[in-house]
C-alpha cells in the first residue's frame, strides 16, 4: 500500500498527514463515525452526534491507524506532500487559502516519523509569514497528541533522519 497524503492543517485533528490518512482515510463510514466519537456506540449503532473529548478522538485516530499498519504487515510506505498548505483540510467545503510556503515531499516507511518530521519542518519555517497561523491550528487542537498516542502504541517512532536528496 502507498499512503499519499497532502500534509496540511485540519479543523479537528490540528493537522492531517499519514496518520490521518491511515485512520480516517481508510475507514468505512461507520468506522469514521466510530473514530470521531472515540468509540461511542449506542445499541450497536454508531452515533454521529456524539463527539468525543479531543484527546480521545486523537487517540482513536492513532488506534485506527495502528490497525491498518498491522494489517499490511510491513508492506506499506508513506509520502507526505508539503505544498499548498492551508490550516484547513481538503475536505472542508470552504478551506482557507494556503498560508505556508511549499516545503517539499517527504517519504518514509514509518507513518509516525513522517508526520513528526512534517510537524518539525513547520516549526522550523521561522521566516514564513503563515507559520504562526498554522502552528496555532496544530496547538489549539492538540494535534501532536495523535503522534504521541501512535508512538505509545508502538507501530513506529518519533525519531527520524531527514535526508535531503535534492542536491544529490
């Protein structure tokens, strides 16, 4: 499986990258509801009008991502495209215009490492006028918690080595 993600902000998750693609992107309609509700069910039916506390929602995304990674058993790679980055997701009916300069394209065999690297590159974009707005979106939604929860589940690592191949 190849997980191709447009890295950007997100109104609920704070950011969207490989972990969001694995969880929400691979889930059925029922699965999406289950993740957004933090596992809430009523009479064996998923209830869309029950929103989980924020950290519980983020932990549900990490858990769902873990299931997909385990299913593919090492036969999966990740590409995050850091271009046209808005604080909003492509799924928003009316998304804000891109606010960050293009950074590039990252690839990895580890979904946690690639998302962590993208977050770190956003924080390193000090001369970018849109950086503050983008970071505000991540932090107000506690977005990094998805990465923390995924790392605790043990299907990847927050550690990575960034290798620039543009000059080779």
